[in-house]
């Protein structure tokens, strides 16, 4: 596919730091692919699409988040039946350079500072998709300043992209997606069997991959996810502790206490008292 170059000057005024757009993709391939003289982040909000990226094809679906680099040549074709809506944020190369210089310890070789053929890609689920959409809408409605763009990028990095990404390139894509899918209560309530099911590999293969890439067994990873979910409910709700344990898929309250203490070093009750303490 022939490639045309898009220029940031076509989208931004001199006083703007970024451009935000929400658009529906065409249901046929464009005449040309394109690359850029800028960086962009895009989120698939609804539907599915075929994505031609650097000579390869992949399927994108709702929740896919991509950190595109200037050299990435790509094109889209929306699913003929489902269509595809994306949210796109683009910004200048010097803005990206400044951001990476400022936060190089946290984000070097991550997000849009990666090598390799493909841009960094994440499949988001549940609240992470909602958070990504919300912060993009806030950026779209705000003054397009560098401060608001930094806020957007930091939110993506710290509160949208799944924590498993901190393990870096050691994590295969299928395992990263399974780890994120396991944050859905419908999955982690099933325990390790739910994790194995969404991974779509044999029990032995998933166990080996988890141990190698994450340093955890599937059960240990699920217990970490359960503990994080429980911590959120303990801090923000009045739900009784046995009810929260059941929401985690743990019926035995003693076992729930052991799992939670193993992750946070304190009991659920003490955690709640500390995080719901009145500020005055």
C-alpha cells in the first residue's frame, strides 16, 4: 500500500498543543495509507476495524488503545456491519520529546518511545475504557494547552494502561490481554480457572508464561486483582466485609482475610478504618 504523509500544521494552530477528534471510520480501505510528522494516540470507542500497520494487518475492537509514532504507516477499514468509531489525539514531535525528557525514568522505552515494528498497543476493559473516553472528552472540551495534554498523557500512563504493562516486553500480547480481562469481576470471581479460560491456552502453558513473565502463578495474580478490587470497595463503600469477599468470589471469610493481608499487610477492617478516616 502506498503511503502519504500527514502534517501537524494541517490540524493545529500555533497556540494549540494538540488536536482531538472523534470520528467514524470508512467501511472500505483508503486509496493510500499514511504516516505523520507528529505523534498520536487513538482509542477504538465502538465497533471493530481492520488495521493495516507497517505492512501487517491486525483486527482492532472496542477498547484497543494505540500509541502511534511518526514513522508508523497505517490505514483502516471499518467492519461493514459493526462500523468503527475512534477517538484520536495528535500532538507535535517536540511536545513528545519534552514529555519523555521530563518523565524519562517512568516512561523510557514505553508508550510512544518504543522500538520495534508495531506501536505499543493495549486492549482495555471495563472502567479503563470508560476512564480513557472520559479523559479524552475532557481534553476535547478544554483549552488545548500543554498542561492539559500532559494531564491527558499522564492519566493514560498511570490510570488507564493496565499495570501489567510495567512488566515491559517480557509479557506476550495474549498474556497482557488475559491479565487485563482478568480484572473483570465476572472473570476473577472464578479464580484461576477464569484466568486460564480467558487466556485461551492450556493450564500448563499459562502457568509457565505467568511464572516467566510476571513472576506469579495464575492464582497469585488473580488474588492480587481480587485484593485491589476489595481495597477499592473497602475505601469507597459501606458494604459489609463478607459481602465484599463474596464480590471477589471468595466465600470463606478467613481465606479472604489471608489473601488481603498477604497483599496489603493489614486486615480489611484496618484498611477501611484508615482510608475512610475523616480528614478533620
